């Protein structure tokens, strides 16, 4: 018992130490300065630190316009104002949007069960189902959002991050992705208008366009302009959701990477130097805090990451397959090339297809690479820690090494996969394999069909 | 030699300590209370702890009704009463059932060698063979069951678990799975009766049903009602076994997860606090005991896990393939849609198919996810251990980290694979690949067949 | 400098200790006996220990009869007598056999380049090429054999192994595998004789048999009885080599597993007990010695392991493919079923096919499982080491844990893959995938071919 | 504060130690010699050490002739003379070559969009695109080259390497690879000349050859001799780049392996001996330095490694596919076999095909194996470290083990994959799978085509 009593004393002392730690840290650069091999921390002017709230403000506001992440107080500077209120109009808007998406998905299911299966028929079904699930995931994330924001704010208070470029990076990415998404959507509308003017010449332009764009709805329900506008809005929302979930994952990854880089910077400056145990301890604690942040964020957004990756995988496969099969110029029965519409001279579909495919692939690759940077940044400390000179080696360095080697710090897709650089390679391999198999699966039937036509013509000839 | 003698003394002292450990543990919360940063363990009223025996009682009784796990004393509260007796009626029942299943499997093999291979022909062969092997696996597990139960009881004595929800969870899961299985079986019978009434209009309803249901038996043997009833019972038993092995894996996983969660709870409350080495030591020992339990359980049930996963993989593949190929409404020669039977208006087969597929997939996913929770729960301690403050860090924490990182705690399929969340993803990938390849493998021949018909009709025409 | 001098002294003392270690170990059970928690090592009577030389004697002699592993002194008890002599008759025999196999392989290459590619044509080419490479691998292993045997003998001297069952296990396995191989070869001969009597009715039985069996040779060279006998002998040798390489891998795995089990036994008895550091040290050193043995053996035989696994993978794929495509009864143009030969009533080919396939698959699975036991046995210490009570925990235990977790102890195929249980699963997955793809690759052409015949007959009809 | 002051003192002392370390190392062999168990380091005569600059001089000069790695001072002995100068003629040459390759790639893209997709059409597009990207990668590597060379020189100064064989190995490999590449290119020219003389009999030999070789260019642009020569030079350059990137990766791997082997040699001599902590410390530092070198080199050349592996994977797939489909003798419409050209009797294409395929596969395997040796060499220390006797075990040994086990030292392809022996196996598996799928994807259409021809001829006959 005496031994234990003594331990208690130590603990209390340590607690006091812990309380004084903040002071010590502030003073550390002071008393470390006379040494020759200190870490040259850049002198920081009293700028305002880059907080999570500020960095993601624009992106989240864009999301809320389309009913995602219905949280109150997203623009406020005080994280305590961020709340999830079931009775807020944002929640109502979100709920109605989810119901709309469920309605679209159900129409597709119904249509699917009537006019049976083909790969092209499956695409809208998957599209609306996934966007519906993504919305639910965002709604779910919104409920955990206030706690997350407060945890992040707490972490930022302890160790503020002055990475000025973070906010700018987030905003530029937001602008670029959404502009390109708008451009793609516009091209899609143009291409559909052109096709509709060929296929539905008897009807008004808008009616034709709507009927051509949403066959899964208007094969079942009668056309009315109101329903058309609603359907088009829901479709626009789906397209936005898809793009936004990628954008959201990118911005969250930016933030997490920036926090890890903050720790790495200090470590890389310390490489090979003789530093006291205190340095390794505080750095390890900072690293630990950053990885805890990654884990907490992952708990909240892993559903969105999963949907984002699944969506990209499926649609890259489908789009590539369509392109390889039909060629980029399209082969549909409503091809507008024969007529030559005024605007883009009949090449609307081709331009849309090429642009859409390139945009889709580059967006998918970008999300994968940027989200994988969280993992890459978490592994930077390893070589520095191996390089610690023997006299400066201590139990703190060992714990640090054990943690960096043992822990897998990365965003994950519902914990099913963790987003690393090697994931991208295996996804690419999967896409190539599926493409080859799917391509093959359609091609023989085409050639066989041709083979049945030929004999007919020749036997009829004589 | 003197040095070693001294060590002996230490050992004896330690042994005494070990003996007194229980007392210490009980008193620990007492002497730890004055500290400010103790672990707030919830005050436990003197409820009866949730034992393994009680939690699984209902499930195991259900299994024994269908001759699985023939162990005596399953309902007893004293684990010492659980015995495997070769001469008990349960063993006899089990042996006869195994012989019955072997007979079914052999009939399928014989039938298979007579009327050669097609994918539909393979399905019953696989079905009876796997259910036969599963029964043998359960018989095998029964022999190791008493030792396992006693080991578990011993562990529960040292560290009782008051998770009240465990028993309820097991019983509800048991009820849900078996009810759905019964519903599926009933739908299957209905669909077969309907088909039999179309195909075998000349025979009595029951004879037609039996002949339609078990072509692999009655293409070889002449029909008799007794044989029909026996065959039907054996088929019912097979269906039950398949469902029960999934249920069994789920319940065992519940129990193991609950034990690991018990340790995790205490750890999560300790996160970031300054606790004495004793706390880490006892927690590590508890964790060690829990992982040992997982290992012991896995040694006994890994065969059943393997069969459960293999079965689910094979039948999801086959069922999906059938559905994709024929559409959900069926394409068989005995389709009852043309006639419109009274009960479900000719949609028996369609309803059965859809329900069966959804049930099968959701059951498979559920088994995978719940069994993977054992692995997930075993990795919860890691972030807590990285977070231990430097002054409280000790060799016990290091051992704990080493163990959690180094050890792979999970249920396994005969040690060939361990059940983790990432397994589910790779199984899903395998299913998609096989589906694509199998789908393709049948589709070209269909189109080719069409191509052979067309030329004929055209050449005959002129 | 003084500090270092002191270290030298310590080192010298320790060296003396090291020299006395053997005595200490022998006496250890003596001085440990009064303790209550000692390891109960079974009293060993003075039996002769199971040496490597004795255990593998029969197997290696069988191999040398067919020119494999041309090492002098394999039957001697003294490992110093084992030598690789370039001028021994065994080496000459081996060299001639390799030349013979190269000749067979070259004939196949030539034949292959003349009568172009089909999957059936590729099989003999692969067969002779692989058996040729396997022979070279064995020749290579023979050169490193004496050093290996002496290293093993040295290890056995330090820590003799009294596993009496080892020699018996090796000899029984040798007998079973070779008997079954002989039976398979006999069935193959019978089936070929039967086919030859149908296809080559004009020639003598032996000439027909030879011409039917080795089309790749006698489509190029004229027939002569001498050449026929030589060819048949070389073919017999190839078949033997294939079987023997599997057998060799099994026996080596038996030995290595037995050495690791020897350490594990002692450890499992020590589970949870309070043992001095000396115990953990000697056990760790024993374990270290066993793993070093695995590494040394792997360096010598990894080429043979690679060939054995590659061979099994390729031929399971080919054989399964042939069986699935043609059915078990064969479809060749020389089918003897129509005639009904006296001996097995025309079912020679069918019986051979079924037996061969079952033998091949079970042998492949057996090799994989038994070779994977080396890896499994090397991981047994982990749970015991996690279970070491805190007071008995020492740096030796930590080193032991680090080693067992960090080291991957397994036989390997040229270091490309290491033989573990999970390997078997991934190989099985690969086989299923390749089967599905290959099956599909042949099936459409068959249906197309049928489609070309049908129109002809119908158009000719009118 | 006092405690920390004391630490400073220690640090300063240690720094002094660090400064004296070099002297200590030189003297180490001296004061270690009286011990019985020292490491017998071979006496080194004062040869000139094998520097990085000298070893790769010939290879890099060869590269610069073809505009790769435009760095000034590659032949100089002083690493300080190596500079990247934007205004040097090497940079201009490099820039012009890149523009040329971009022009070739764009022509292929344009041609591709005109005359649509087939696998043969894709090959030149991939070829020029990849060689273009590879050139850019080399240009990029050149910019980081001076820093890398200086870092390497610094490392060599601390621990010079006397591996005399290194330079010879690099030069021989350079000679062999480039000679074989030249031979392959010559055969390719011969085969194209022969084909051109059959297909373009009306035109001059050179014009026909150019038109036949570069259909993707001259289907768009009119022929002129100047353009032909330029195109041919750019094509020659592409071929060279492809071969050179493999050669470059091989030579860099040689160097890195040699540095790691240098450490391993010392370690293997120390196996099982009682050595002071200083030995383990210096060895660990040497190992650390070697792995840091691998990391730095990988940062610079990982793009080139990626392109080299991607290129090899793609072209082995394509070439194998072409060979399996058409047979080795070719099936093109310009086959020269019918005419029998004077030089190689019409077998130019066949010889080229076989040689090219063998060269391609063996080069790919060689690159993989040699680059994987870096990883293999980095894992050699593990068994030695496990073997350190208990009294000599110290914190340095533990750090060493932690580092070797935790760190993944290998060249990587843009960090997407790391080059290990198991990579080769998975690449081989991928190639086999893709081959099977692609082969199958073309074969049914061929048989279907045949089936369309047959009915015609038969129906026309009567």
C-alpha cells in the first residue's frame, strides 16, 4: 500500500506539471534558444489562425443550398453556435429533398420491374438510389457535426494552425469543382435538348426534353409541366450531391492533411538534431491529437467517403463501358448528327460524352489522391524518428515509432477500406478487369447478330 | 545459483499477490476513489451476471431440435453438467440425421453422374453436401463443447459480465432468423405446389409436389409416400441447418463481442487519465483473457464459420446468377403464371425468388458484419493506449500496445481467412467478378442459339 | 575506455556461462523440481533421437533411384559422410536424366511450332519443361545439401528431438504417395493401351500404344522399339519427379514442423506460470535456432517448392478444365467405350480421369496444408507469450514477442510467395476464376460450331 | 529547470562524442582486435572507392545522347559540378525531343479519333504517349538530380564502398541491354522493309517502308523524305527511351543494393558474436543512412520506375495477345512469306516477333527482380538481429529490429506500389488473367465470322 501511496504523490505532481505544460511550451522556444541544434521554428506574427470553421465555410454553405448537412450556425465563428436542430427549416428542406430522392428511386425501381433489365436501364436506378443514400449519410453526419466541430475547435485552441493557404485551397477547389459540374450539367442539358428535338418533334421543346431525359418517370406517369420542373430539380440536386460529396471529402482531407503537416513540419526541422525528451513528448502528443482528429472525423464522414468512392467506381465503369462500346460519337436512336442543330453543329452528345468522361475520371482520381494524402502525411514522421541520434533516443521516441508504425491513420469507407495510395491502384485494376469482362460480355452478341443478318441477305439475293 | 534462489523468493511472493488479486480488485475502486482522475465505473447492483449458458440457451435448444450440437445438459445452469455422451439419444438422433444427409448427397451424386452437368443440376448436389458437412462440423464441435463451456464459465467467474442486453439480443435474433427462414421455406413450398399442379396434373397433389421438388431422388427411385415424407423432412432439416449455422455464428459473435466490449468500456473511461500501473495490468489481463476466449471459441467453431461463409458465398452467386439470367419471374417450363393459381395469383415463384434473394443476401451480410465486430472490438483499445499520458506510461501499457497491434483477434474460417470488415468487401468483389464472368458465359450461347434458328426460317421461306 | 573494458569482462564471463549452458539445461529440471509451478517436462528415457538423416532416409533413397538429389552418403548415420561428388555415378545418372528431359521438352517445342497451338497441345510441353526444371532444381539443391545436413546435425546435437513418430510419418507418407502415383500411372497406361487398340488396329499393340501416348515425339521421328522404351522410361521418370517433388516438400515440412513443435510443447506447458528469465532465454534461443533452420532449408529447397506449387496449380487447372469440358467419360476420337475392352469394360479412360483428378487435387491440397503447418507452428508461441504474468515479464519475453510477430517463418516458393494457410485460399480462388474464364472461352466456339452445321443440313435437305 | 540543465550538459558531451566518432570508427578495428569474437573485417587496401558518379557514368552518357536526364557535369568526378542549367544545350535538346514525342502522340490521337478503335490501333498511341511521359519524368528527375548526387556523395564520404564489381556490373548491363535493343530494332526494321516491299511495290523502298511503319502519321500527312527521316528518328528515340528507362532502373537498383549489401556484409560477419553496443550503433546508423538514400533516390526516380513497370505490363500484355492470336508467323495482309525475300527467306516477321517477345519478357522480369533486390537486401539484417546473444542485446539492437521490421525499404512506382518479389507474382497473375479474358474476347467473334462464311458457300453451291 505504501508503494501505491507514493505513486499517488507522483501522480499529483505530474498533474501539476500537466497544468503547467502550456506555460512550459510557450517558454520552450525561449530556453531552447541558446543551444546550437534547436528546431528553428519560424517566427509567427499574430495572424488569425486557420480554423476549421473558416476554411470550410464556403463549401458547407454551398452544400446547404442543396439541402446537405442541415446544421444551424455554420457561418458563425463560435463553434458553440453550431447546432443540429430538428425543427430548423434546414432540416425540413433536407427531409423533403430526401423524400424527393426516394420518390425518384422508387419510380426507377418500378420502371425497372416493368421494362426489364439492361445495363443502360440500371444506370438511373443506381444513380438515384446512391444519391438518396448519400443524402441520408449527410443527414446522419449533420447530427454528429456539432460535437465534431467542438472537438476540432478544442484541438485548434491547444495547438493553433497558421496554414494560411488552407482556406484559399478549399475555396478554389470548391469553385473549380462546382463550375465544372455546372458546365457538365449544362452540356448534358444541351445534348438532351438536341436529342429531344430529333426524337420528339411533335411536342413542345420542353416536354420533349423532359420525356427524353426521364423515361423512367414519364413512361409511368402522364406529363405535366409542374411534374417536369420538379423532376428536373430533383435530378439537378442528385447531380449536385454527387459532385458535392467528392468536394466535401476533398476539403475534409485538406484540413486533416494540414493538421498532420503542421506536426511533420516541426519534426522535419528536428531531423538528426539532439533534442530533449520534452520536445519528443510534445510532438508525440501533437501527433496523437492529430490522429485522434482523423479518427473522429472518419467516424462522422466515413459513410460519405464510402458513397463517394462507390459512386465514382460504378460510374467510371459504366461511362467507360458506354464509351468503348458506342464510340464517343454515340449510337443512340436519337442521334442529332444527321440534322445538325444550330448551336454545336450536332456534336453536342460527343462533346458532352468526352467532357463528362474526362471530368468524371479526373475528379475520381483527385478525390482518391487527396484523401490518400491524409495517410501519406501520417507516415512522414517515421524516417525522422529512425534518425534520432542514440543519445537523444528515449522512451518517448520509442512510443512515437510504435504509434506511427502500428497505427493506420487514414480516412475510410465505412471501415471497409482505408483510403491509401495503393487503394487507387487496386481500384484501377478492378476497373480494367471489369471493363474487359463487360466489354467482352456485350461484344460477341453483337457479332453474332451481324452473322445472322448476313446469310439472310445472301440467300435472299439469288 | 544464489541469484536464482533469490528469484524464487520473489516468485513465491508474487504468487501470494496473485492469490490476493481478487480482493485487491474488489477493493480497488475503494482506494482509488479519493483521486480526481479515477475511472468512473458505474455502480453495479447485484444483478445476476449474463452467462454464456443463459444467453445461448434458446438458440442451442432450437438447434438440438434439429439434431445439431448433441450435448447433454445444455439447459443446466451449472457448466459442469454439460457433457458429450456418445450413448445419449441426442447423439443417436444426430448420427441418424447425418446418415440421412449423406444419403441425400449420394443420391445427388448418382443423379449427377447419370444426367450430366448443368449449373442448375449442381445446386442441389452442393446444397446437400454442404449441409452434410455442416452437420459433421456441429457434431465435432459438440465433442469439444463441454471443455469450452467450462473454460468460458471459469473466465466468467473471474470477471463477470453484466451486459443484460446480451441474452435479449441472442433470443430476438434467434426468433427473427428462424421466423424468416420458416417464411421462406413456406413460400418455397407454395411455389413448388403451384408449379407441380401445372407440371404433374395427372398425379395427386402431394406426389406431384414431391416429384417436382426432388427430381434428383425420384428420377432414380420409385415414388412412395413414406419416402416422400422422409425426403421432405431431410430437405427441411438441410434448410434449417443452413439458417442455423448462420444464427449460431451470430450468437457466438454477440457473446465474444460483449466480452471484449466489457474491457473496452473500462478503457474508454480511462482515456487520457493518470492511472497507476495496476489498472493497466488488470485491464491488460482482462483483455488477454477475452482474446484467449476468442481463440478457444474459434478453435471449436471455425469449421462452422467456414461452412457458413462458403455456403453463403456459393448460394448468393447461384441465386443472383439465376435471377439475372431468368429475370425474377422465372422462366422454367412449369411456370404457373399462365394458369393463375388461386392463392397468390400465379406469382408464387416470383415472390419466393425475390424474398429468398433478399433474405439470403441480408442474412449473409449480417453474419459477416456481426462476426467482424469481434475483430473491430479487439482494436478499440489502441487509440486509448496511444493516449496514455507520458508519466502514466509503463511497461504494462507497452505490453498492451504490443499485444493489440501484434495479435489478430477474430473468428476465422478453419484459419484460412479471418472474419474482418475488409473480408466482406473482398467477398463482394469476388461475387461481382464471378457474376460478370458467369453471366457472360451463358449469354453468348443463348444468342448463338437464336442465330441458328433464324437462317432456317428464312431459307425455308422462299 | 574503462567502461568498455568492464564490458569485455562481462562478455568473457557470459561466454563461460554459454559454455556451461548445456550442463545447466540438463540440470535445470533438477533444480526447478521443488517449485510448484515448474514446467513438467516428460521424463525422457534414453532413446535414440529422431535425426533428420534417419527420418528422410527412405524418401531420399527413393528419389535417388530416379536420379534426383545425387548426393553421396545419404544412408550414412554420420552427416560428415554426406558429400556432393561431381564424379560419382549418381551425378552422371542425374546429368543423363536431365539431358533426357531436355530432349523430351525440345521435341515438344519443335512439335508445338509445327502443329500449332491448342490447349491440349500445350500440356505435354509444360509437363516436360517443368519436370526438366524440377530436375535441375534438385541437382542444385544437391550441391547445397551436405552443408545443410551438417547444419541440421549441429542443431540436433544442441537440442535433440525425440519425436519418434516423425520417421514413421515420413515413411508412411512416402509409401502412400508413391503407391498411389504408381496406381495412377498404371491406370494411365491401361487407358492408353485401350485407346491405342482402337485407334491403331493395324500396328502391334506396343507400337500403337507408344504412338498414341507420345504423338509429339513420333509425329516427327520414325518409330523404333528402342526409342519407344527410352521415351516411355523418360515419361515414367517425369511422372515420378512430379510426385516426388510434392513428397519431398511434405517430408521436409514434417521435419521442420516437428522442430518447431518441440519448442512449442515446452512453451505450452509454461503457459501462465512464473518462470525465471533463464527459461525464456533458452526457449527463445531454441525457437531462434528452429527458425534459422527453416530459413536455411528454405534457401535450399525453395526452388523445388516453387516448381511443386506451380506444377500443381497448372495441372489442376488443365485437368479440371478438360473434365468440365468433355465430361468424365472422355470425348476423344479414340474412345474405347464403343468396343468394350476385356479388362475394365471400356471404362479405362473414365476411371483414370476420375482417379487422376481426385489424386491430383488431394495431393495438391495435402502439400499446401502440410507445408503451411511450418508457418502455423511458428505462430503458436504468441498467445503463450502474451500470457506471461507481469512479474515474470522480462526483456527476453519482449524479444521473443518481437521476433514471433516480426518474423515470417515459412517455406517459400523462390521467395515469391510464402506458404501459409491463406495461400491455399487464394490459389483456390485463382483456380475458380481461371476455370470460369477458360470454360467460357471454349464454350461459345462449340455452340457456334454447332450453329454452322445445322444450316448446312437444313439447306441441303430441300 | 535544473534537471534540464543537466541534460544539456549531457547533450554537449555527446555532441563532442559525435564529432569524435569518425576517429573512433577508424580506431575501432584496432582496439577491438585483442578480443576473440570480433568481426573479421577484410583488410582493405587503399583502392579508390566505387562512387555513384563513376558507376553510372557510361549509362547516363548513353541516356544523354538520346536527350534524357539533361544534367551538366555528369562526367565530372566532383559532385559539385553536377548542375541542372535551363539554358544548356542538353536542356534545349531535351525540350525539342519532348515536343517531338508530343507531336507523335497527338498525331496518333488524331488518327485514333478518325479511324476508330481497335486494339492494334491503340498500341502506337500508348507507345508514344508513354514515351512522351517518360521523357517528362526524366526531365523532372534531372532537376532534382544535382541535389541527389550531392547527398549521395556526402553519404559515400562518411562510409565509402569498395565494391569494385559495381561499375563493371553497370557497364556490362548497359552494353547488353542496349545491344539487344539495337538488335531488336534492326530486326524490326528488316521485318518492316520486307513487308513494305510486298505491300507498297509501286513506291520507292524507303517511302514504302515509312508509309508501312507509320500509318498513323502518313494517313493524315503527305509523304516527304524529310518528314520520314524525322519520324523515324523520333520512333528510334521512343524505342531507346523505353529500353533506357528499364536500364536506368536496373543500374540505380544495383547501386542501392550495393550500399545495403555493404552494411549486411558487416552484419553477417557479426552473427552470433558478442559485440559492444558501439558496433550495433554504428551499424544501425549505416543502415539508417542506406535506407535514407533509398528513400531519397525513390523520391527522384519513382516516376521513371512507374512508367517502366506500366510500359512493360502493357506491352507484355499486348505482345502476348498478338502472338497468341495470330501465331508467331504473323497473319497480316503484308506477309512476306509468299514471296521469300532474299535476306531471311521471308521469316523476318516471325524471327522479329519471337525475339521481340522473349527480349521484352526477359527485360521486364530482369527489371522487376533486380529492383526487388533493394527490398530483399533491406531485410537481410533481421535474422542476424534476432540472433544477438542475450548479454549483447541492448537498446540499439532493439531500435535496429524495430526499424528493419517497421520500415518498408524499396523502390516504388510513384508510391502506388513498392517493388518487391511478391509484386512480380501479382503482376504475372494479372497478365495471365488479362490474357485469358482478352483472348476470349476476340476468339468468339472470329469463330462467328467463320460461321457466316460457311453457309454462304454451301448455299451458293447448289
